[in-house]
């Protein structure tokens, strides 16, 4: 069984414990390879010690439900990248799933912990303000959006660990981790997006923690987001994907998959391409929500 490895008394531990004790929802947003899975696992374990009953909503788990033979035939994965059609179907499902969770799990013990990559239209709908019943839940101060941000050196160590995991996985989900090539492509997307958001990006290449946080902060400007600096390597003896038994996964039902999959037939290839290229557009609905404290 995986254990809590974040040191007691550290700013990282104190921040996670504070939110795990009081929040209704906690989401981890960020690129692959920044420690989202480990931070999610540690949050779940810490929440359990505080008597919380955790449900999980994870992009990599939920989107698998849409990878049915008929949908995959129409929207195949290419080069390890999920097709824009599958991403759209999963995004149209997710806000209703969050609302339904909140309506059926009303005890203060219940805690929803989510993993939402955002970049490339991967559950970016959770960050986008909408006029639906889920908006009040997602915009509330009781819904925290953590952005794990390892230092540059630590990111390199995480990438090396990821390569080891994929070559010799300790958990089935590790084999499906984003490859180093995909990691590089997503960071390049961050660098290409920054000028469109009027965020200076310099002339460097690869992962830049400040640039990465600035872009994700922009994407989460209508949410209560907390940059989560990770400065020390945390030695993981078991898989960061290993979680306690009895944790509920929020995943699409077969009915939801069929409904949202059928709806894709109404979306042309040109529109899918346009959505894929402009996934980051957020409507202007009012003043941005400022970030909370930074854990370092």
C-alpha cells in the first residue's frame, strides 16, 4: 500500500492538508510530468486520514470510456494523442458529471479530487465559465485548483522517472503515460500559446516553470487556483497511481458515452479542427479570480 511521503511540517504538506480538510472539490491541473498523479495520490491519502470520503475524476480514466470501437474507428488516436472528437465528447460530459456528484453526495465528508490537464482541450470545460448549475460549484472558494510546478531540475528527474515507469510499469496506468515526445509537444504548445495571451515567453526551449504557471493561471483565471511549487524530489517506492481500495471513480455511463458519441455526428471535421486549434478561448464573464498563496 502506498503511503504519505510528503514531509510533515513542509509547506507542501500544510497546504494540501488545509484544503483536504475543508474543501468540497480539489483539482490538479497541469502538463503531464509535473507530478499531478503523485500529488493527487498524496491528497487522497491525506484526506483519508482526515475522515474524508473521496471520489476521483481523472481525464486519463474518464476518457477511456469513450474509446469504444465505433468511436475509435471514427476518431483514432494518432501518435499517442487522443483525437479531438474524443476530447470534445469527454468535455461535454464532465460538467454534468460534477453537478451530479454534488447533488448525490451532500455530506461534508464527501470530497471530489480531480485531474484535469486542460492543455489541448482535455477537460478545459472545467475551467471555462458557463451558465449552468455546475458553475456555482466550480467557481466557489471551496473548489481549489492546484497547479503543481516542479523546479526545472526536478522536472528533469520526474521525466527520467517517467521513462523508467513506462519501460517497467508498476501499475497499468503507467504504461499509458504520455511519452517524452508528447511532453515536448505540449510544452511547445504552451510556448506558442503564451504570445496569444500577451504572456512573455522569451527565447528558451522546453519546460519553463514560470511560463507554465503563467499560462495555466490565465486558463484558470475564473477559478480559485493555487500554484503548488514542488522543490524537493519525493522518493516513491510504489506507483504514484496506486490508491487505497474503495475509492470511487467518476466515469461516463454507457448511456452517456452513447449520447455524447452520437452528438459528435453533428460536428463536422472542419469544426472539430477549429475547436482543437482554439480550445483555449474563454468567454469574458467578469473579473478574474486571483491566485491564493503559493506553497514553496
